[in-house]
C-alpha cells in the first residue's frame, strides 16, 4: 500500500523494479502511476528478468500495460531502448536479461571493493531515464547493481524489501542511513505463509523499508 500511494503521487514519474519475477510489484507501480500521469506527459516503469520461462509469465502479468520487451544490451547502442521509451503516457519496459553482467557472488570478487565496474544495461537505462523510485527485492546483496543505481539512476525514493533476511539487500538500508541526505520514512513487516525449509521462521517474517533522499541537503553537501 505504501509503494502504491507513493507511485501514484506527483513525485514519481519514473520507476525501476530491479527484478521482475512474477510481476506483482511492477504491476502495482504501473497501475498507480497510470492513475496520476497527466495527459501528454511521459512516465516510465522498467524491470528485468533473465529466465525465459519467468519472462513469458511476467509479460503476461503485465499485458494490461502493453509492455515493450527489450533484449539486454550492455553496449553503447541503445536505439531499441530509446524507441521503447519514446512517446507520451506510461511506458513499461521489460528487459530480457540481467541488469548487470553476471558475476560470482560466492567468491571474494563479490566484495564491492574488489572489482572493476562494467558497462551495463542498467547504467544505459538510467543515463537515458533517471529513476524517481527504485524497488529492490532480491535473494542476494545486489552490491554491484546498487552501486550503478546510486551513481547513475540517482533515485529520490528507494523501497527495500527483505531487509531482515540474511544475504539480501538489507545492507543498502544501512548504507543509505549512514548519509545525512537519506532518511527512512516508513518501515514495516510482511508475513510470507508460504516460506518453507529449515529456516522458514527466519524467511517467513520479512521487514521492508521506504527511504527518501533530500536533494536540497545533497546539493549543499556537494557544493561545499
């Protein structure tokens, strides 16, 4: 409900649901934004899905928004993306592939300080259409993806789902709150009754966080 209300506000005209999955969060955001976009104004929702089977289901779940399916291209030629984003009204873009080139998160190279930033579709997207809102729900830290988001997408609002889960993106909340430009607006708990396995009690209760960036303070800090 919090994400829906935020996406429906005049403060959000572009949104990124980093990992599409079944399409629930992307559909929620798109539905909210479609209600508030003024006639003749552009608005964007983008998401990524690498699994071909899941991608087909995702496109079906988002069919009401006439999604444009764009193959991931980490290179500089972004004519297909530019075409998908052109026009007015709400544009929903589904990328077939990873937002960032695959990397081994089980090795020391997953550490944010031990790699060289690679060109990515995510960077190309945000260079063309910076995001007001980013929604993150991932089963891994998404460290490299987040560094691209923070540098290039420059969102004003970030929703992190699963901040209480081990090996997830919860570190992003702590990272942002270590800076004076960011504040946590809301936090809460969701219960997943379908959680299974030996650690189901850990996975069943999931915290989420809504964070906001203060652009005025950010500007003042940069101008010093």
